[in-house]
């Protein structure tokens, strides 16, 4: 007897329909074909135990299980459930009347419990597109899959529940419903951190506000204990809220990576990823034997924060150059090629020298100019070229720290950022793929950020006197355009250019010879 069960494979962020064909005949053998990996091949032992431990009979027949399309690599344990249901259906223990209505996936424990799998959300999207009536997933995955409307999503804790559903028994599983919009908008402003906790550092908070308003990449340079990491972690609290489409795309990435919590339906807040400096290239950009999104894709529509930037491997930092420019990462290997979105704000922090106290008024720096230059040279020019704002920071003295009032709350800063972003959305509405000032092309700079004669003279003087590199020119104009938007100015004026020039400190050629 031949039975076909519908399931899916996930490649990149896309789900691909897969059919588990189960054929039974005389004998006692078990063949599993269709390019399965080791996890799929081991499903036989899990399926036998799960069936027998729940009072069902594992048929004494020869089974051939074919996962089609046969040329597509099948990875992971999500095929346990469809193969087990197919085996029982060939023996008549599961009726075949409703099998064509459902797509199913899930890993089986030896006691028949269903364990969570990766990629439930893209599979749910594909199931609706393919016209299936329902999707059966483990209970832990049901909320992320249930955000897809016009699809009945069933969350099962045990294989017995799936069998009862397919056999049409009363009191069987019921579809899970999620009020996506209500949950999404309710959780958008539920932040644990706030800029009100940051006392002092007004110039740095201003730089972060400018960066958030224009989507600019930023690096903070200062001694240990000056608050670089503390402020970076609060950056998502002043970024514009995610739209539903952005949230769905972000949730898909985390679903494929297996990073969603059980009670999560949609990611409502912009992600903040802060990998350790020992991270490998593959972990940062994605890939591996079984391709998975890397940290830059997990930070999509959010913030990627690299603390102690020079401590990262030079090769790791260099792989950031292409995704920072293209906002997508293409991972090509001998056996696969996938593309992951990687549109994120890049924020980094670093000490000004190896000891950390170069230019600090309260600590003596023990580093020579040569060591400082060597330390700074760990960050290549092409990578630095993609960072719009360079912000210097000093530690706040205790006497001032204990007397200062709480800082401006994140909600107030966020209002100004949202207002500036709305101006940019209106400006770029006729340009595909351009949403903020940081993404402007050279042609757009001439159209929207052309400096007047006085501003042009100021730029020329700055480049000559401060030894700014030529690559800083367009970055200054982009940041100046954002500063003008925050001020509600249609034109980029000299005051906006002057503030933007102050954010290009690492481009100066005299770093090791001057004080901060």
C-alpha cells in the first residue's frame, strides 16, 4: 500500500514542499531514500519506539520511504511525524481520508511526545500558498505558525493527538488562534531599558539620536567604564517601531534559526545582537554544513553591536564589508547557495588604545604612538568607510554622576526620531529600497543634500585642516541631511555640516599625536 504525507524542507528563508511517500510490502526491511542526512536516517528508531510505547502496532512489513523531490537535501528531525503517520496509515491505523488536507512536521521523542523544530513560520506561509487546509506542528511551534491567517494551525504535544485528529475523533485538537495585531502593538513599547538611566553623556546621546534618525552606522571610542555598552544596549528603545512586514521578516529569520521562545508569535521589537569577539566568520555571516542565519541576519531590522571592535579577528571584520553595503548576505558553498537579509544598524565600541586610557584626564596612558597606531590599524579603511558617525566619549566623574538628574527618557527621543524618519519616507517614496538617509546614493546626495557655498567652504577647510580623508565627504553630507531632518529644515545648512564634521574623528590623520 502506498500513502503520501505532505511536509516541507527549509532552505534559506524559504520552505519547499516535500512529500513523504511510504510504501509497504511483504518483508521486514526499512529503506529510507530521497537524500536524507543522518538525523533523518535515524528517524526509524525513534518512530518504532514512539509507536510501540503508545499502544499502537508497528507493522511487520517492509517499508520504503521516499522523500521527494529526491535531489533536495533533507536535514533535521522534522520528518519523524509525517513518516510515522505514513507508516500507520499503510496499516490502516490512521485513515487516509484527511491526509491530503494537512501538511505536518515534528520531531518524535521515544515516548511519542512532539519536540519543537525550526522554520515553522516559513512552512506555514508556504502551506497557505499551496492551499492546504491545515498545518500540524509541535505545541512549542504553534504560536509562531498561527500568525499566518487563513490557515488552520494545530499544535500537538503527542503523536496520539495527531492520530485522533486524522481519525476524526471527538475532542480532538482544535486550531490555535492568535490575535497578531493586538499582541504586536501591545509589546512594541515594552522595554526593560531606558535612556533615562543614563546620566550625563549628552553629546553621545545626541550622536545616537542622529544615528537612529538616519539609520547610520556608529562607533564609540572611549576609556573603559565610560558607558559605551550601556548606551548601545538602549539604542533599540529610540529606533522607530517595526512595521508588521518587517516583524514578519524578522520572525522568519529567528524561526529558521530556532531562536524563537515558546510564547512568541511575532517579534515586536527591533533585535539587538551582541556577539562575543571570539565569534567565527560562519557564525557571524551564516552558513555551515547545514546552512543557518548568522548574527548579521539575526540583527536584520535591528542593531548589530560589536563591543571592543579591535579585539575581533581581522578576517571576521572584513566579511562585514559586503553586507554593510548590499544589506544582504549571499552564502555560497559547494552543495548550496542561500541568501539571507542583513539590513541592520552597525554599532561598535572600542578603547582609544591598548591600555584604554589614551587622552583620559584621570588615568595615565602607557601606550606609545606606534602602539596606538597599530591598535587602530586593526580596523581597515574600507570598513571604517562604512561607519558614518565616530563618537568620542569620556567617563563621567563621580562628583557629577551623583548630582545629576535622570536623563531624557527614551520615549521623548524616539518621538523625534520617528518624526525625522517620516520625513525621509516621504522623500524617498519614489525610490525602491531606500528608506533612510544612510542608504542614499551619490545622485541622491546631489539632489537632497547639496551644500551651499558657505557649507562647501567649511567642508573644504575641514578636510584640509583636520586631515579628513576623501571618503568622509559623502558620509558627512548624509549625516548632515539627518541633522537637518531632526531640526525640521528643508535645506542642509552650515550648522548641520559643522555638527556632521565633528562626527568624523577617526578619519583624522593625527590620532596618535593628539588628545581626545
